[in-house]
C-alpha cells in the first residue's frame, strides 16, 4: 500500500486523499486497479488542463492562480473542455428512481452529457453557450419549465377532535437539479466527507457514529449550526447548540439555495442559513419525528444517488429496527426538492425507512433568530436574493410564508 502511494507527489495531495477514501477496505488487486485508473485520470487531466474534481469547493485552485501563465486559458474554454470530455456519465440515466450507480465515486463521474448547455451562470452550472444576458434568461426559462410541482398531498386524520389534512404544506418539485449538477454536488459532498474523516473540518461539523444497530450510524455533515438530536455528553439538550461552532455553508450549497429562491421554491423572506448532509449506506434510516422548532418552517430536502420513500402520518409505527409503517409513502426522486411546511411539518411525523442502496440528501433550514449560535453571522451572499420575474406559476404565497391554514 505504501509503495503505491509513493507515486503520488506532494503537489497531487487531492489524488492521494481520493485514493485513500476510495480504497478503504479494498484487497491488494483492487488497490492496484484503482491506482492504475487514478494514474490514467491524472495524466488525462494534465493533458487537457482540467481540474474538474475541484469544482464546488471553496478551496478550488482556480481561486488563487491569478497571474499564473499556465492558467491563461479562459474559464469558458476550460468549461468547453469539460463538456467535451464528459460523454459517458453514469448520471445521464433520466429515470427518477434509479438515476445513477450508487457506487460511483468522484474520479469516475466526469463525463460528457447532452444537456449541460441548459445550466445557468447564476445556478449550479457556470457554462454558457450564448454570450448575452437575454440568452441566459431564455435558457433559465427552459430549465425552469422542466420542473414539475406537486402540492395536492392529502391525508385526513382526526386531530384534537377535528378532521385535518395533516399533509397540508408539503410540496415536491422534481427535475430541479439536472444530472450534471447532481454530479457536481455529489463530488463536493464526497470531498467534504473525506475532509471530515481527516479532521480537516470543525469537530462538530462531521459525525460518523458507530453502527451499533440496524438503521443507526449514518454519516452527517452540518453547516451553519450544530444540532443535537439527543442530549449530548456535555448535557446540552436536543436542539441548536449555541456555543458550538461548525463550518459555514460551502459555496456550491449557496448556489443551490440561490437556484431554489430564483425558481420560487424557497421564499425570499425565509432563506436558509444552515443545512445537514445525510449520507446513507444500505440499511440506514431516520426514525419517526417532527423537526425541532429551533428551525423555522419551511425546510427543503434535496435527494441524490437513489430514490427513497418518506413516510408521513400522526401515528407512524416502528415494526423493527429501521422498519416503519405509515398511511402515506411519498417517493423522493433524485434531483428533486421536497418542501416540508404547514401541517406536514408541525402535525404529521415523518421518517425514512432503511434505504435499499446508498443515498445522499441535503436538508436546508433557517434557524430561529433567537436560537442562532453566538458567533454566527449572516452570509452577505444569501441576502437580497429575489425570484426571477419570468416566473408566472402560482407561487406568490410562498413569498409570505405563514402558518395560516395550519393546524395548531
């Protein structure tokens, strides 16, 4: 193993980190095979000047190469090379349920795809096929028109003596993030996971509990605030721990928030300032719960790698470790944004039964201003974001989120 790593020089620390992350648990033969593939990848990357594995990270080398003649090639040219070199992406499967191979890893995800030109400069993608602002708006109109929204979820249950739609406030927006955007986000999360494993994130940012029973022990990465699911060793109760610090929202996550505000999925009056990344292995789950009121409603879950179902109801049953039952099961396609608000957030419980294959989700939430960490400061990048004027769907009610109509 050590002999294999010697061939990675100090300037290629990122490849070294990826190799360690991906080869954990491999046999000697698989170590050799992975090393060979990473070597080919590094040579190809050097030839075309592309460092696509750095995308979405705040520490991207592109941020500090000013004046370097080796980087004189324009960003648009590099982006075109990225498009031309990414034709066989495992993310191109358009099926919502099984969108890509859950065993995919960062070095195997770069490949060509046909709809990358639909990415917008102010969203996740930075490539532009056209050179003027009007064309960019037209492209974004096309992308936005592909989003499907369902908000007529209904489950009538008796609550406090009266019949109530306990799913009022739920919305499912599909095709918000296309396959290439999903690839970038997943790559970013894998890199963040590796940094957490190496102790390069703040202590409470990254968590990998022991899998002491089925369904328990999923990896989590928290940004913006530290949230306790249960009383911790210091005696802090469940909720936001105000005297603990975690890392701020990554740049790519802020771009995701901007996209969702611009497309009227997130109201401009309640922009998230924190999030939690859940990395599920096969068998991991989230038990029945109602989210803590240290966070305002609504909140938003984005799904990646594989579809799973989320259960809702006022009386969800625990059948066995990781196995639950409830009256309503809602599929969460990859690339979708699931909005939890109203009775769906405050009356009904929800849970994720044990997943059948690897899954990643990001849940964005806004903290109650009375509960924010003591050293928290607002991010100027997330202030003043407005929805685009071309949006004509009936979504204006989201710009004034209230609990009106919600059961209390």
